[in-house]
């Protein structure tokens, strides 16, 4: 079993795209090659807009590559909450946008004959305890108010007892990377360029045309779509998303067992979350179990999330053979509703799509529909509920941000003597923050005893990092940026590597 390689990554034929080389000019730039960015580029290209996609990494190493790929508007138990938080009209907009997204995914697959293991499925939200039945019934009432056809049942094929479940039909599942790569092939044929290994560092300008600064060249454009998962822009004028979003990790196990595979997609109504669905393949079927959720960098030992999923399997699925174990994170907004639309009310021409709270297969597709409409037609349906500027950021927070940056910039590379007593406490294969001459230093000791040191302050806004024991990474305690043990960015919002600390016999 390879750690942190998803079933999708392991079973797709990938292809690579060149990095940008020099400056270009285009009508619309899409930043991010996950499902959101690629679908946006697909729709824009179809509507005749000259579009380019850039990605900091590759198309197969993002959140889309590590999802469970349920395509549903049943995003946990949300509709009762949505109606009470934002009212029936906006709850309907949320539903409608996600329902249209399911139809779009299906249509794209059918129209282009895309082979991506698409299957229409029922989706169920289930309760295992008596005291959860009421919550299921409340969700069912919300479905009725919004006109969602649904069924209450106790008969679902899970290998354990449930008390009640509410099911909705005509949802779906697929292989997300096969889908994204097929879309990227279509884009290529339509002359929409995709550049990998092209990290965007900044967007300059307060009205079109914008100058987008990447590590490989500059892009002049009329519109920018920020579909890069967690927006990396950290100055005051771009909406300060880092003050109103955090990231949450989830874990997935891919397991074959002696239990007869069943159809349908399942998620329970209360924490701890267990999300289940089979992926059918030439070997038979592999069960994907998701759960173990926690805020990034908040769990003492991340390995316990995998352990709780393994325990679940051993309890209910005889002779489980774990073939895959992976984890990833998604962006969570203050009110659990994505931010989709114009990124900041002062700057027309820059759009954002983020905050999908682990439901981006549909929400990312819905975002692509909304943003491509906004660019081409100047308006779209269902925009109010997702309006990105619905929270105001007070002026005093701008000072906090500047201070945060100064702290991060004030660190300098320094040498850490190998004889330091604290280094003995770092177990092989583990990372730890040690104090040296009044500064904190993150030290990782590999399986051969070699040390790697970093300054454990995120290059995004200076927050402290924590060592992730399951993935062997340094994770930001504020916004969820992640770095490998050598300080390279694994995922944003940070775009710059950590400062390294040399650990040697010499003392500076
Ligand atoms: C474990 C798990 C299970 C999930 N299960 C489901 C599910 O069953 N159903 C569902 O609907 N959703 C699910 N989700 C959520 C879903 O996977 C995500 O919401 C979705 O993949 C987000 O897609 P995206 O395109 O917005 O972001 P990503 O797929 O992360 O793509 C963003 C891209 O932007 C690039 N990028 C970042 N910064 C920059 C930069 N500065 N410059 C250039 N490029 C940049 C990255 O390299 C990346 O390729 C799950 C999430 C997790 C973590």
C-alpha cells in the first residue's frame, strides 16, 4: 500500500503540460487545474472566450485527485440548516446550482463520450442512533419544502444497523481524474493552453487589464478566475479570504473485503463522519471509506484518523485488505456556504471559487457555471447565496496582517549545532519544534538519523507550523498551508518555500 497515493492517482493515465515560458496576453486566465478551474476553462472556451489555465503543480496532485468523488447535492445534513440560516429562497439557489452541476457533469460525459466510470446512484444520509432520527426527519422536511423528491427508509445495504435514512435519487459517482484529464484533452483540441508548474504569485491592477505575475512569466488579461482552492492573495484589496476560511482534513481508505459490494453512496448524519461508496473496477469493487475529519494542524497525532477508519473496517467488513490510504483537505467558510463570484466588490474582473467544504465535485462545477456566465453574460442565476463579499472585514485586521508579514520576513537562515541536546529528543521519522537562542526551529529527523531544519513560520502570514505525523509535513495552524520536510510548498495558500536551517557542527 502506498501512503497518500489515492486510488484515482494510481488508476489514471496522466499527461504533463509545459510550464509557461515568458509573457503572454489572453482574455481570461484561470488559476488552478482542479475540477473547478478545468470546468471553468471548458465552459469559457465553449462560449468562445480565449482562455488559459495555469497550475502551480500538476493536474493530478490536488484536492480533486484525493476526493471520494460523490456527485451529489446531498451535502450532509445541510438543507434544514440552510433554510434557518439564510432562508428558503437562498437554500433553493444552493440546491439549484448543485442540481444543475450534476446535470452538467452528466451532459459533458455523454456529449464527449468520456470514459470515467460514471454511474448514477442514490445518495443516503443515515442515522445509527435513536436520538439522531429527529435530525433525519428534519432534513426530510427541508427536502419537502424545497421540492426535493426523497424517501425515508431503514432498508439500506450497509453491514450494520441503522435507525433511519433519507435517500435521494439521480445523484452520481465517477473517476474524477479520468474526467479532468479528458476535459483537458478537449481544451487542448480547442486551443486552450494549460501550463503546469506555473505558480501565480500576485495579481496586479485594480481594473482590467490585470498583470498576473507567475514564477515563469507575466500574463496580461481582462479576467482572472481564482480557482486555486485556497486563494493565495493576502493583501487587503482582494477580500482577505484568510480571515474567513480555514481548512479541514479528511482521510480515505480504499479497501477490498469479503462483503458483497453494494450500490449507493452513504454518509452518516452526525460526527464522527463515515462516508461510504464503492468504486467498481476490473478487479471487482473497492470500498472507499472517508472520515477522520479535523481542522488542519489541530490534531495531536494525525495517524489516529487512519486508525479510527481501520477500526471501523475491521468491525464491519470481514477480511479487509487495505489497498489505499490517503488524506487531503478542503476549505471551510464561516457559514458553510462557498464563496463564488466577484472576488472583491472593488475589483471587477477577478472572480473566486472556493470554500467547498468537501463537496467541490458539484460546488466546483456550479462555480464554473456561475463564473463563466458572469464573464460572458455579466449575470448568472443563483449568485446571491454564494456572494463572496457577504462578510465585512474590519479595518483593524489589516494592521494585524501587516504585522504578521513582518514577523515572517524578519527570520533569517541560521545554523543549528548538531550537539544541541534538544535534537536527541527528535525521534527518527518525526518532526519537532525546538528552541534555539530564543527562536523556534522545526527539526525533522529522517529514518537514517539525518536532520532537516526549517523556520516553522508559514510564508503566507507567519503563523506557527505543526508537524503532521501521518504525512510527514509541516502544516499551518491558521490557514492550512502545508510544506514538506525540506520546506517546499505542498499546498497553499502559501506560495513561497520555508526558510531552511542548516544543522551542522558549526555554530554561527
Ligand atoms: C478526503 C476528501 C474527500 C472528498 N470527497 C468529496 C466528494 O465525495 N464529493 C464532493 O463533491 N467533494 C468531495 N471533496 C471535496 C472536493 O474534492 C474539493 O472541493 C474539490 O476537489 C476542489 O476542487 P478545486 O478545483 O477547487 O481545487 P483543487 O483540486 O485543489 O485544484 C486547485 C489547483 O490550484 C493550483 N494552485 C494552487 N495555488 C496556486 C497558485 N498560486 N498558482 C497556480 N495554481 C495554483 C493547485 O496546484 C491545484 O491543482 C472531498 C475532499 C476531500 C479532502
